[in-house]
C-alpha cells in the first residue's frame, strides 16, 4: 500500500488522485512483486514526476520542487502569472517554464506552506538540536565513567573525611555537646579556615590559561575542603557511617556552595573573599566569563538575597549550612547517590535538632515574624538554586576538562 514505505506515518488525505496514480502499487511499496526490497529512488515527485526521496511539506517531492515551494509558497500567488490560462503541464522538462502553474500544482497535490519554518523557528530548531547533542554527549560521558573510576573519586573524598591525607593545623577537638549547639557551629565554622590547604597538592595547571572558569574551580575546591573540615568538627557528623558521610557531601555540597558564598560576598564590589585568609578574590566578572550573563544574573540575585540574611545575623547562615547538609532530596539529579544513604531516621533527627535550635535563636532574638520570613527565604532560595543547577549543569560541565578538576570536586561533579 502507499503507506507501507513510512509505517510510522498516518495516512494523508490527498487533494489529487494524481499522487496515487504516480506512486501507487510498486513505487511506494517496500517490496516488489518478486520480494526484492524497493529503493527510495523508486519514488516519483507528485509535482513534476522526477525522482523523489521522501516527503517534503507533506507531499512526496523532488529536491527541486521542495526548494521551489520553500522559495515561493509564502509570497502572494497573484504576483506569478501564467501565459497559457493556467493549464501548463508540469513535468521534469517543463517545470521551469511556468512558476505560476508549478506553484498551483504544489498546492493541489497537498504541499503545506504552514510547514515552512520561519527564520526564528529555524534558530529555535537549531538550538534544540544543539542542546540535545550536548545532552547526549554529556550522558555518553557519564556512561563512560567506569565503576573503578567512580570508586577512585569516592576514595579521594573518603580520604579527606578520614583525615588520611590531611596536613591540618587544626587540633582534634570534640565540642561539648552539652553546650549551646549554635555556639558549637559558630566555633567550628570559624576554625575551618585554619585548614592547611598545601597538603592537597593541587593548583592551576601550568599549561592552562587561568580563565574565569578555573578561578572558580580553585575557589570551589578551597571552599569544599574547608566545609568538609567544618562538618568533621561537628559531633553529629562524626558519628555517622563513612558511607553516609561521603554520600551527604557528594549529594548536597554543590547546593551548599551558594549558601556559603553569601557569607563571603561583598555586594558593593561584587566580589567573593574569605575574611582573614590570603585567598585570591573571586569577582562577579569571573562568573560572567565562565558561565555567561544569564547564569551570572540568576546566581547573583540568589546570593544577594541570601546575603541580606547574613547581614541580619551570620549565625543564621552558618547553622543553615548544617541543616542543608543533613538533607535527603536536596539533589535534583538523576545520578545522585541518595539510595546509598541509610539511617534516614538518624539523619532526619539531626537535621531537625539544628532546625529547631535555629528557629529558637531567631524567634528569641528577632521575633516570630522574622523567624517565619527567614525560614521561608532559605527554602525559596534553595528551590531557586536547585532550578539554576538543573538548568545550567550540562552547559557548565561541557566546558570543563574533568582531568583538570581537583579530586574532591570531581567526586561531586560525577553525581550531576
């Protein structure tokens, strides 16, 4: 039958019986009478009867008639005049003689001008194709990551958590759990900057230009190591199993980066810098250069909103860093390791304890209304961070040479 060449297409209603006459029976069949597979070249253009290779604008047509229809179908047909009363025969030999009759026949056999893409639609189609290509490339790379390499990245993170490769100036301490939980968090957060980062042996690759992207990578690597040091100083994190420690860090740290950045942000100069350190400042211009203006605007808007909470009381954001660490469901990516986390009840109880103490701190110091507003702001900004990471992570990771990414960040990136 005529539809058997394209088994996934629905049968089309044709305005002219000529389509059936030209491509009936054998030409549009997938097999000949003797059982041989029929080639695409067996198809004939329903306009001029030249060799066709498939459907164009909803009709079987040759490349010439396809191009002709695209050039002329959107214009006023009255501008084309036939010198023979509109009765010209359109064939391979005569199709160039009368544009008017050729166009009329294109419409008569069912070619649709509404299927011609505008310039804007072409740009959008090209963009979607490019996005799908990047997505496939990213997914292909993720599948290429062997279990051995993933275990290697995890072991790097586990080494830091177990203190195996750490040369730290920090003295081992266990804060008195009977003292105020908020003060414990504040002290642990302050002490994290004492971590000696030289023991991790990573710096900018000498052969690579220090771009905004690698400036950000360096800053995130430093932040990750300090945050891990901060969490390790907390008794509630220390009592967890090694598996739970690794998975909480892997799943949640890239979201926590945003909340931590608000503690380092200077909104007047648009710069991020840790107080009392020799860290290189990270400027908003680095983010624009690395990720583009859209990412920069969305990111900065979130950070400024969070920084307004920091200006009220730094302790609020410091405790929030702990609350978001002990979170299940913070990661929105399909490759997250949350299924590997056990002791959900234990983790929930820890998170709930810090959330209750933070609420009491705000309520006692600033009032119940402020407590509601601040908790609502933290939750709403967390949702915006999830959305931002989900929207931009594939573009961001495509720009990275993962071999040049420090091991700790590599372990976090592989869950994206």
